[in-house]
């Protein structure tokens, strides 16, 4: 039993060291797929965009689960920000009903964080109208790999 605990601690410590090394390694720390910053059809790769979007909150994460949660909240806020202004609060209400954290304080904290991300999207990424359909984050052995599935730009009226 003690051996299992020691192995578990070693794995946790290894993961923490890897996250620290990755943070220092490059501007953001993820190894993006491909060499340029543009994907098919000359569109900017959304993996790079999503990394930039959540970048200010990256230092607050301690493990891969927290990084995944950060990207998940980032994706959610990004897509809510693309909805018409009058639908955004209603959409947030629906999302918050599905999250249902154990305590009310946590619920309000998540909502406030989503609103902060929505404001960031509107101020720093306003011209990017692509919907993020999903993402995959995994350890490639040389760092973490982020793959993002997205649409092409939404029409300006939406």
C-alpha cells in the first residue's frame, strides 16, 4: 500500500514539474499541431486562439484537470459571447442550471468568471466569429497537445 502511495505521489510530482516546465518552455506552453499559425483555408488555428484567450488565467492552474476545466469554461464563454446580446444572459442561466455546483458561492463564482471571459472575448477577440465545437487536450509525451474543432466565421448578423 505504501508503495502505491509513493508511486502516486511521484506521478503527481512529475505532472506538476511537467506543467511548470511547459509554462516556462514557450510563450504559453502547448505544442500546437503544425508549424504555422494558420490552418486550412488560411484561417487562424483555433487551438492557438483558445490558448491566447485563456492565457491570463493559465498560472492559476495546478494540474491537467484544472487546465481542461479552464479550456472548457473558455470554450463556453467564447460561444456565449457569439450569441446576440439579448440572448446571452438567458444562455448563461441555462448553462448555470446544468453546472449545478454543490454550493451557491461556487455557482456565483463560476458565473462571474464566465462573464469575465465573455468580456475578454468581446474586447480582445471581437473580430473572430468562429464557434468552438469542442477540444481535446492530451499529453503527447513532449508537452500537452490542444486540438480544437471549430466552424468558419459566423455571418456578421448573428
